[in-house]
C-alpha cells in the first residue's frame, strides 16, 4: 500500500485551484458545478449510484444524494455559497481511492441581505467510477458529514415560514 497526502490550510489561494492532483481536479470541477450548475448538472458525474452519505446524526442516505442535498438540505435558500478553510487529501494508490477531508463555512442565504453561516466538515471518499459515469474516472463512493445540524434546521425553518 502506497499512501500519499496533500494538505492545504485556508483561506485557499487561487493557485490551489490549478493543482494537478486528480482528486483536486475532480473536486474543483464538482465545486464549480455545485455552485453554478446545481439544477442542470448530472449527479452521476460525481456520485456513484451506490454512494452512501452518513449524516451528522448517524442516519444514512443511500443513493439519490444530489437530489437529497438540493431538496432536503439546501432547498429553499436563495443561494448557498462556500468558503474553503482547509483541505487534506489522502490517496491510497493501491486501492485507487482518495479521501478528501474538508473544513469550510457554508453560507445559507435566506434573502439578498440575510444569511446564516454554517461551519461544516466533510470526508469524501473517491473511487473508481461506474462504467460510463464519473469525472476523470472517479466518483464519490462515500460521504461523511460533520456539522451542527440544528443550525441548518433553524435556518430552513426561517425560510419556509
């Protein structure tokens, strides 16, 4: 087993986004689509059909993650933006996987002038893409979420009233 790691502490400089590591190139593409093309991007480009997402409370979402995130988590907000604070990539060349550990601030925009900042952390596991799917031969195989879910729920309740 040959493992390598890359670590970046933010705010991340623009030069970070031109790094050529395959996992960072994949994640850069994902962030762009998540931020700019969420409603039109194809989920299979990023998420494997059998990808699991483990929520902060330990519950598990199996499949349909792109839709779940858009509808259940961030649906109703005018806009969702992110500021990357730090990122670590651990690659296992033998297994063909990359674990991406990120820390960020997600801003949930309730209106043009009102937002809630939600500190979040995630661990994404990238692996070989399903045949005919993916980006750069990779897809998310697993996602683990770490954040205070009550902040998100309170903000959602305010935009739904």
